[in-house]
C-alpha cells in the first residue's frame, strides 16, 4: 500500500505542476 501512497503524493505534486495528463494515466492504470 506504500506504493499507492507514494503515487498519490507524486500525483498531487504533478497536478500542481501542470501534469494532469500523467495523473490521469496513472489513475486509469490503477
């Protein structure tokens, strides 16, 4: 479950940086 937590943390940071596309892909993969 640690992996999911880390992915969420990176996803939140990515979204703030303007990487919404990467976050969307990660969410779909999961």
